[in-house]
């Protein structure tokens, strides 16, 4: 594995770099997120992942401005929510996110979920194309350093590429033991798209698993560290969420052990460990 510390990075196809472990903030409230982000930056995280849907952008922005680390050493991601898809609404949603964050530019902006056929029928393709067009323009204008997708499966990406002029730099998908989306992640990697893992601990459901515990014991590591290491050895960028400074340090202490090929395969094969296990073509939000 080519990463040895939190500031090591993946390189996106437009040559912009992205720190190799991101700090997740889903379900961290606006009230607690300021202290959480300050602690995460103190613990060495330089990559913060949020979304309009998380309703915590204002606290994150304040923490970024006040944490003492220069803005250009931090990497900030946000996402356009489903109710704001479409060209005009996406432009407005981006402006609203930037106002809440209080930042001059964003590092990465993602379409949070693809519009799917179940909800939108034949319109889905057009909605995704127009949302993407708004992101492309914001990128070309220099307001965002990289643009990408979240929860897009290979067929959604193929469809988007029929009209896209900029190839997505990132796809952020659910990925944890019990939900190893290897087909989607391999497709992205083959096409030069960096894969990020949301819910890398399966919303902590995976942490009770005996197989993961046994593997961790061999290295003196906890189950969360095994999950994160397994993701990174797949060449995927994990986004663990915790508001607890001790667990922030634990989730970043994953650079001094290596899972064997056999352990990787064992974890790949685990089933039903919890987490959301969302199917992007089936969701109705
Ligand atoms: P908390 O914020 O109280 O630490 P995921 O990133 O897969 O969505 O998982 C997030 C959940 O896992 C949160 O409930 C978080 O709780 C918990 N969590 C994060 N890191 C650890 C850890 N190292 N050990 C135990 N629980 C953790």
C-alpha cells in the first residue's frame, strides 16, 4: 500500500491530490460538528467530508476557518442533495452550500445520489446529465477543484458519460465488510475514478464481528482499524465518522500493519454485517 500517513494522498485524474483518509461527518449535528472538526484536524485529518443533507456545513466552515491550519492544506467535500438536482437548482444549491461553509472555493463537489428510473423513469438520465452540466461549469469556472459522484453504479456512470464533457474524478459509494462493492469499485479504478468508501465501519454494525476481531488481534488492532485497512488495501479512500477524539486517533492508526491476501479474501467474503446496504436503483428518496 502506498500510503503511510494521513497527509499521503490519492491523485485524481486532473492531478489534484486528495488526503488518503477522510473525516466523515454524516449524523454529526451542527451543534457538535465544530468541536469534532477542530479535534479531527488536531488528530491530523486534513480531508473533511460533508453534504448539504447533513445540515452541518455552517459549523464545519467555522471550524475550518478557525482551526489554525491554512485553508489550502485542507480538502473539503460537499454534495448536492436529491431535491436540488437539475441545472438551475444545482447551481443555487452550490451557492447556498458555499455561503453556509463561508469558503472561497470547494475542493470536491459530488452529486449525492443518481436520479433513478424507479422514481423518474426516462427522465432520470436527463436529470443526471443536467446536474452534471452544472458541476462541470462550476469546475470550469474554478469554484471547485474537482467534481464527482456518489452512489453511482457503473451503468449510471456509463449513461452519464454519453453526454458529459468532464469525466468524474471521484465516486463515493457505500463500502464496508459485508458490503464490498467490488464490481463498482473495480470499474471506477479501471476508468481512473478515485473510489471513496462511505460508512466504512458499516455504521459500526461490523465492529462486533468475530472474524474481524480475530484478524485484528493478530496485529494488536481493533475491528475498526481492520475495516479501514481492508478498504485502503483495495485502493479505496475511507471516510470514517466519529465524534470521539480517541476513536479519531484509532481510525487513523492504520499504517503500521498489512493484511495478507488470504485475510483480504476472507473479509471480501463476509456477508450480512449490517450497515445501510443501499441499492441506488431502489431508493425512493
Ligand atoms: P461515534 O461517533 O460515537 O464514535 P461509519 O463511519 O461506518 O458510518 O460508522 C460510524 C459509527 O461508528 C458511529 O456511530 C461512530 O460513533 C462509530 N465509530 C467510529 N469509529 C469507531 C471506532 N474506532 N470504534 C468504535 N466505534 C466507532
